[in-house]
């Protein structure tokens, strides 16, 4: 597990390049305010938009998640905790007034970037 990239994954980099090309500026891997040891993948601080690009295996994608056969109970517990932590993080940020966008790693970068761009522009226009 220590060899798994927690940041700068291929889907993240692809989406970030598209957002940057669209003229949007953001911060990367920012700690979640008020929650320790959690980070937001892409952050638009002033607009209060938090973007998470979740891996299918680690975060339980309904389409692509697999169940390991070796040590299955331990893995099930671990992956369930990951999903619970994701929900808690989303609820925490939403309660603090953030727009939280979550995407799966298999989603097309163009689609993700368009949704994020629209959310950021919408949030900026409300201020």
C-alpha cells in the first residue's frame, strides 16, 4: 500500500492540465479544514469548491471495485472504512459551505474538467 500514489495520479494530472488550459488556477492536495490526515485533490479556495478523484478499488466504485480473495475480511473492513471516511469528509465540507465534487478514476477527464469548470464559475458568480 505504501507504493500506491496518493497524489499526482494519471487521472488527476489529466484533469488538472485541462483545468489549467481553461484558465482556472487551483491548489493541489490541500488539507481538509478541521479534519486531520485528509486532503482534497484539487481545491478552488475562494470559490470553496473541493474536487476528489477517487480510485475505483480504494473507494469502492460500484462498477469496477473488486473484492480481494486473500485476507478478504481485512480488506473488506479497510475498504468500508475508506468509504465511510469519504462520506464523513463530504458531509464535513458541505456543512462548512463547500461544493464537493467526487469523480471516479475511470471518468473521462474532459467530462470531469467541464463539470468542475462549471461549478467553479457558478460559485464565483454567486459571490
